[in-house]
C-alpha cells in the first residue's frame, strides 16, 4: 500500500514520534510511506536526517507569505512549547487572514502531494485543520486523536466546527487511550464504534536497560552532581500541562537530607509556567534544565537514574513514561488520562505537590531486591506495547477500506 501520514508539526512531540515509528513499521512491512509536516528550518541535530530524505519526508517549509500576510512558523494547537518553534503562536492567535493563508497554502501543498503520490490511505495525526482540508478536497482519511487536539478543541472555539466535521467525516478515528476515546465521543459527537483504541508504543532499540558510566554521562551534560545523589528524570515539555510547577512545589517539601536531583529534559520557558505572585512556593535546588534532547541522550539519562516522574495535569497516553519504563525505571505519575493505565510505581492525583513529594520520597526509599523487582515489573509492563502490533492493526483497517 501507499500510505500518506500528515502531522501538524515536525519532530519533537509525541504525535510525531508516533508518525515516525509507524512509518518505520509500515516500511518494514513492505508499504510505501510519505510523511507530510511543516517546519521552519531551525537548527537541530536531526535536521539533515529529515531534509535529506525527500522520498520519505515531505516538508512544508515556513515562513509562508501572501501579500502583507506572513507566518514565520507553523501555528500550535495549544500554547505548550514546541522545540522546533521559536515563535509560539497558536491557531487561536491567528487572524482570519493568517488562518486563511495557512489553509490555502496547505491545500496547494497537499493537493499536489496526493496527486503525485496517489496514496491508498491517508492518516492524519490530530483531529484538526489538515483533515478538514483533505475532506474538502474529497479524499477519504483516518484520524489519530492524540489528546492535544482535544485540548485544542476546548481552547480554541473558532476551530470547533472544523474539528467536529473532521472527526465525523473520518473513516475511523484511532484513539491512543481509553481516556482519549471518551474525549472524542463526548466532544465531537461521533459514533463510539467508529473510534478504535490503538495505544502507543516506544522504540525498544533505543529505550532499553544498558550499562553506562554515570560520570561520563553527567560530564557530557556539563552537570556537577554528587556521586551519592538520587537522580530522577522528568521527560516532557516545560509547561503547566506537564506539571513542572507542581514538581518545583514538591521539591520545596522534600526532606533536606534526601539529596534528590531532577534532570529536566524538555523544551519550554519557566517564565511562561510559574505564578510570579507565588515564587516562594517553588524550590530550584537540585533542578537541572537540560532542554530538548535526542532520544539516545534521553535513554542514557534514564539509565543512570533511579526513577522517572511525570506530574502531568493532563495526558493522552504518555510515551515519555513508557520510554522510561522501557529503560527499567519505575515511575511516579499522576492520574491524568494515560500513564495510569500501565504505569508501575506510584500513581497520585494531579496538582498535589504534597502527594508528589510523599511519592518521590517513598520511591527513593525502595532499595535492594525490592527495587530490582520493581524494575523488572516496569520493564515487563513496557514490553506489552509494540509499534509492530499497532501498525499491523491499522493496516488491517486501511486494507478493509481500500
């Protein structure tokens, strides 16, 4: 089959991780795949990988302009940071003229691509604008609901009619969790039988337990952390959605002799997250912001750490949690819509710094054989999720609809 995958943004987010992983699986199965996404060409270690392979990756290059109307970068569905976007403008902030430019230019790009590539199936990551334009052009398509698009639906009322039509005209909607399935049915009013839960997976070739020298990893990251410190990873955007502020509040409540250091791996600016009128609530001691890192670096950091925490306010599935567990880490997560379905460790309610501090201390106290058993259980739970299985499941639906 020929499969066209669209995504509203480039690499650096969960939805693109899904698109890339499924692309690799589809290709292994003998299918031909094109992935369409916008990008503004910011420097990146992975830039050449995507820009030098035009057979696989169809890049809609920004800025775009019509007369005096210009978009320097692709707009975001919700105001969470994206590592490939230094503008940060959301669809909600676009003027009518800017939105018209975006949709018209996308229509030109995708029309030519579909005409040239002639896909047998079109898979749209996110229930959003791309689906709407493809439906308008008269092509059948499948949607993937990632949760950020449902957050966008609630955030941006102007986009609601477009999103509803996109959902209801799709052949099938793949929801990444039970929670997202419920959101799709409730928000868009679609027939529940049309929504298929397919979960997500993780890259087992990268995220796995391996021996690595802790000192050298910390030196490469230019970190000076005591040898006896407990390392905890936080892999996610520096945003309110991911709960970084809750972690900073919890850090202020931790026992002073605990010596717990947090390695924050994700894009974003703290000033967009913290409450300036209550800065005294936050503790920045032993907090290390490392920015967005490639998967291989993240796997190394997981493998020198004790456990991972994801204190999110809201999640669709939580691939980052699965990646940490794939490295053998137990986790401290919130009951936020995704990770609680499979997480091994401590599960607490969101936005509760006291509960988070208690869970972090409890996890740090687990030692010896009890910790090894927890590691084994975490790795075993992660191994239940396979991109291969998900890809085969989706291909079945594509072939039935061809």
